[in-house]
C-alpha cells in the first residue's frame, strides 16, 4: 500500500487540488484511503469511454496545477502525455485510492 503522509508533497498537492475541485470533502488524514469510485467525477452509470473522458479532464487539471502553481517538473523520461496517461489509469480504476494516485504523481513529478 502506498504511503499517505503529509511529509510528501505529491500527497499534499493531490489532496489539496482534489479538495479545491470538490472531488473529495475529507481532511488530509482521512483521504488517502478514498477509492476513485468515491470521488465526485466517478459516475457508475457512465460508459468506460465516458469515464475516461472525465478522468482526462481531472488529470489535465492536476497536471496544470502541479506545473503552474506548484512549480513541479516532470521526472527524467516523463512528459505530459505519459504523466496524464498514468493518472488516468489510476482515476478510471474504481478500487484505486487517492494514495495510489499520489504515488504515481510522486513517480512522475518532481515537486
């Protein structure tokens, strides 16, 4: 299980951005275990392609916030396409957690 800690900027930035987007409403401490299916965008009646479309919008917003607000850079060998694809893969997986999302963000971005 990925580590959910306030000492990790990926965790803090994922949580704060999702919180501001109103995708989740819980405190930082209580958010790591929230599954993707518990986020606001994750509508169970959407088709997989519709859910992916929604996830791409979330991933795009996260990427822009990370790079423009948090001044994050991509890790070596990572670009926008790869980082977005990695986030979308987690976002469309109903049982993946916010901590899982932060873990992939930590692998792809340098904060």
